[in-house]
C-alpha cells in the first residue's frame, strides 16, 4: 500500500474541493434536506457525499484493474509518464482535446439520463434519494475527477485504485459538507476564483506522474517501478 499516493490523493481532494464548490456547488446548495434540526441536515449531507465517494471508489477500482493489466504487461512506467503528459496537454492546450458535441452519442445520452434521474430524486428528501443524488453526481463530467482517476490507473491495483479515489473523495468532504449545510456561504465570484487555482494543482500532479515514471529511485516520489511481467510468466525458481 503506497501511503504517499493516498496522502497525495487526499491533498488533491482538499485543494480540489474549491473546484467542486465552483462546479457542483449548485447541487450541494440545493439538496432536498430535512431542515427540522441540524443533525438531520448533517446526516443528509453526509449521505449525499457518501454517494459521491462510493462511485469514485468504484470507478477507482475499475481503473485500477485496467492499470493492473498495463503493469502485468510491463508498461507501468510508460503509463505513468503518458498520463502525466496527457494531463499537461489537456491543461495547456484544451482545444486540442475538445471533441464535437453530439447529442446522440453514448456519453451525451448517459449525461442526459443522469440529469433526468437527479431531477426525480430532488423531488423528495429521503435517505435513499440523497445517497442516489451523490451517486449520480459522481458520474457527471468533471476534469478534476478525471485527473484523480488517472492516479487510480497509475496505482496498477484494484484495491489501491479504490482507496486512491476514496481518499480523494474524503479530501473534498469538509468543503462539500459546508456547502450542503450553509447554502450560499461562498459567493459565485469567490467560487470562480477558486476554480482558477485548481489547474495549477492538477499540473503539479501531472508532473509527479512523469517523475514517478522516470524510475529515479527516489523513495515515495519516484520509486523503481519493477515490472511484474517476469514474475507473472516465470516460476519463482527460474533463473
């Protein structure tokens, strides 16, 4: 278990929560919470955020499995460098990766379905509805989540990929809980300024991916990524 990677994910979540407020603050501010007492509101906010973190963890596990395939094939080092370069390209040249929007595409249809289902869940304030809103919110397009998922792929492990995204989601929790409990506690102008800071942290994460893939032998930062392909194919007593 790479503790440094999990701490990195948690830090990205904390810093990225400013981005979350800017992008998803409207959802958190508008949650159908029971307002009879403070602990009912807090419980509702926790359920919503637990939904987000649950779907993040599931996606992290799936992409960790994908990364495991690259690791077994001996491509873990190249994958880490590729992910870092790709994130930097997206940050520096966003127009190069913008695809023409097609309302009939699978992704567009999925996004429409998610929004429709969220609209239905917003009509009641049950625990199931609040958890479901969080689950669906985790499926909406978000550049910061995509960057974190790149880190989950780089772990090359199902459990570590899930934990990476869990810690990322946990990092966003404090700010998102505040958003659900105190509607409008941060103005739109402040949220927009917060969003402008996030690309710098995402860029720093991309550079860390590149350094990690260079096998510099630096503990935690750039450890030697030993390929698993040899141990997978050859018996332990083969020389």
